[in-house]
C-alpha cells in the first residue's frame, strides 16, 4: 500500500511544477507588420480613408460593361461595318488616316486605334472585338491590372473609330465608356492587384459622376418644356427606344406619381450630384456616401424601366468611387499603400490633364460661350473629358417604322421583326440591356418627325438594308429577329422581290398587371396583345433591286 500512497502524494507536486513552468515560458513576440493577419490589419479607424472594395467593384463592373460592349461588336459589326455591311468602315478609316500621310506614330497620337497598324479587313474587325472580349473577361473575373484596362480601352477605341463613319456608334455612352476606361488604367497598379487605388483618380471618377448627372439635369430643364410641366414621364416609358415588359408597369402608374417622379429625377441630377464632390471630413463624408448611393440607386431604377444598353450600368461605375470601405464594414485584407514616385507622377499628370481638358466642358455646362448646352460631345481627340446628357426632350407619341418584304411583286407582304423593337403587337417586349441591339436603337430615330428628314440624313442606312434584304444577303438577315431571318431568306433574292417601309403609331394597350392576368387566364390558348397600332403614312414606297440599286416599283393598285 505504501507505493500507492507515495504516488498519490507526488501527483499534485507534478501539477504544481507544470504550472510554474508555464509561467516561466517566454511570451511569443508579436507578428511583424508584414505578417499581420487580415483582420488585425483592417483597423476600423482606417476604413473611411480606404477604398479597396470600391476599387474592385469599379473594376469588376467596368469589366462586365466592356464584356457586353465587345460581345455586341463581335456579333453585329461585320454586318454593320464590314466590307459587305451597311456602312463599310474601311473607306472611312482610310480617309481619316490620309491626313497624316502615312505617319502612323503621329496619327496614333491624334486618334489612337489599332487600325494604324492592322489591315482594315473584316477578319481583323472580328479579331479586335474578340481580343477585347478576352481582356474584358479577365477584368470581370478579377484581373484588376492597369495593363488589362489599357488593352480594353485601346481595343474599344478601335471599335468606335471603325464605326465613326456611321450613326451606329454615335451614342454618348461610347465616349463615356472610353473616359471611364481610361481612368481605370490609372486607378490600378500594373503588377499588384492589391495595390491601393489612386486617390486622385478616385476624385476624377467623382468628377465624371458629377458631370454625367448635372449634364443630364441641365439639359432637361433647358431642353424640353415637358420637364418644366412635369409631364415627361407621362410619355417616356411608352416612347423610349426599346421598352421592356416592366415599361408597361411604369407607364400606367398614376400621373400624379409620374409627375412626382420628374421632381425626383431633377432633384437627384441637379442637387445630390454636387455632394459626390464633398471631401471626406466628418459629416461631409456621410453626405458623399449618401450621394454616391443615391446616384447608383437612381441608375438601377432607370435600368428597371427599359432597355438602355450599357448606359445605366456604366453610370453606376463612377458613383462607386464615393463609397469608402467603412460603408462595407470590411474585414478583408487591406490594400497595400506603398506607392512609388512614378505612380505619384502619373497621378499628377492625369489630374493635370483632366483639369485642363475640363475647361470647355465646364464652359458648355455654364453656357459661357453664348451657345446652348451641347450633350454627348467630346472636346479632345482621345475623348478623355466629355459632356453628357440624355432625354433633353421626350416625344409624346411613338411612331414605329415597319419593314416588309414581298416575294411576288407586292401581291402579299410579310412584316419583318427586329430583335427587340416593337413590331408584332402580340410579341412580348424583351429584356436585352446591357446588350445593345444597334439597329433597333437606330431605327427608333426615324420615328421622330419629320420622318423623311431623319431617313435621308442620320438613318440613311435603311435604304442599304432594304437592298441587301432584296438581294438575299445573309449578313443583313443576321440583324433581324431569329424567326424573321428565315422569312427574309424565303422572301428575298427573287426577281419579283419587293421591300417597303411603313410608319405606325403604337400605344401600350394595358398595364403589365392586366396583361399578366390575361396570360394566366389564357395559358397560351391565345396570344396576349401588348400594343395597339394605327397606320399613319408610307415611309418608303415599294422598291425593287435593279442592277444592284434600289428603284421604285410603281404598279397601280399596289401600296
């Protein structure tokens, strides 16, 4: 029994000795600054001066916008701008380059594009779009490097340069995408994805956000009387370029609510836009955050009301520069703040150039030259600082051009459908944004009166389109809705083929909730009619193809 008792007595002593050993062990040294954990490094006090989350949100969303822009270019540009397209780009580009007498370096500095070094062929037109698509995919997937955005910018500038000779790329968001993309090059590092964003460039993003918003607000109060009367939203959702199904809900809201919507529109664009330029001091920081969130949320609301291509998604991008990391309560690894002297010099250069090029933009907004405000204009060849605006005036009625083909000299006609624009009154409107169906948008302008003036000027491509349909051209057919491509192949190409264009007045038939109820009751037994329409006038009388040229097919009794 004695050994057992001794063992029991020793056990507490061993435990006491172990406790003393623990106390004597040295305390581990704190981790070095370079080895700090993400949560430890992200101090709450620093979050309001850090914009790591905003940087990556800006870059990811911009990458997605570029992705859709290049996708539309790849799928449509050969039919629009190729050698067999509606407005071939080769002659336009070569005329522009002739002014520089073959000096590619000097020409590139004036109008940067790959066409100074590449053959202006259809294959290269596709390759430029595909290369841009690849670079945009890298950016959207998280490759937030200056080189990636530099490639996107140069390639998209080349796409826009190819379309400059037509009306297909005459939209304000082309310049807006180029300006936003150029700033992104300087927002990011060339080799470090986690590098802190450039604070001066974030200010330029806010300056862009301010100009977009204030320009849109000013053009409205200076442009159309319906904004002053608070009636523009009574018509806008019905007469916008490409309505979506949700447009049928907005249009039938009470007119009192739509008039209040005009107040909200002007308040956001004219008053809250100034707050995006507020510094990050105390309460002003919260005002800037709120203004950025309001600008982004306003664009989301507009995007829900129709199909506006990349415009709304792109306009959200600079508004994100108002949101510091404190907004997101981030605990992720912080951005690295080391900045080289070369990076600082680049920031100073960009700010200096941006400030200098802003002079005519500010003069345009203030109308100091004695002329009216110009919207969606560029004042420098690189489109680095531009002026913006949209829907300065709103049409009260929707007039829609309808294209028809006949295989038998005009005895019978078949209407052709475009991918998204209204046509068949029983076809459901589409959701297409941020993808841009360029022909659907361009033909909308012909609906403005006088129709013939627009047809013979900005949108004269429609004559070439009809000629190609009569000739059985497959590229022209690719711009139609899938079902109408087969119709065009069957109806065009023959000696007796005819084409024409008519104008119709379209009106939304009923609110979305009523149309949805009809669809549920019918369960596909009968099509739901979305539009009412009335014939108004002949836009293009029946024409035929003679010797490769359109001629009027004058035959009594045929309209």
